[in-house]
């Protein structure tokens, strides 16, 4: 009998601990960045420019920078420069690219928030969309469009239990 009471109390406490763990939502980490440096546009050329040689170097550096965040899911637009920017990451980490439409950021937010298993998500976008995505996830207008020459900014957002924390790092 003297073992039953402590055993019962122990099981009861264990049950509460498990309930708390299962009731908590897991954290989602979203890493948002712009495509790497692009080639200068040639007057009269209406095609989408590729990334430059400096952009190719930046894309390789990006793999190392993102290593500590361990992205498990990768979103990109279908533009050549976004694809070229994340191709090294995709190949090295064996991550398939999932494509999104830059004109429908709300749909992307829904996909991110619905993510069940792969909750560390990297998103490559454009000067006009990266800050918008950060603001949508924050539910605030905290960020404005970066300068057109600014390619080295990364937004890190952590979503947990309805709260979002954010920071911006440069690389």
C-alpha cells in the first residue's frame, strides 16, 4: 500500500506533463530572404535577369548562413533568379522546391501555417515581397521595402502559441 500512493501521484503528475506537451503547438520558424544579386538589366531586354557572378557567390554563402536554422521546406517563385538563388540549398540539403505565386502572399501564409511536419521553412522572394510576407506573418506593418541594391537581408520569424518573434540578420 505504501507504494501505491507514490505510484499514483507519479502517474498523475506524468499525465499532466504529457497533456501540457501535447497541448502546446510546435514552433514554426520561417526564414525569408530575397534572391541573390541580379545581372544588370540591358536596355530593351524585357526578359527576367539571372543572378550575377556575385549573386552566385551569395547563393553559396546562403547555404552556410541557413545551416543553423535547418530548413526542411523550401518555397520559391518561378523566376530564374529565385530558383538560381536556392538551387545550392536545394541540392545540398536535398530539399524540393515548392513554388508560390508572388501576387498571392496570403495563399503562401496559409501553406506555411498549415505546415504539420516540416516546420522550418525557407522562402526566397523578391524585393517587393519579402517584407510583405514578414508583415503578414507578424500581422503588423513593421517592415518596409528594402533598397533595390540590398540583397543581404534575412528575416527570421518564430511562430509559437499565437505569438511571433522576429529578427533581421545580414549576410
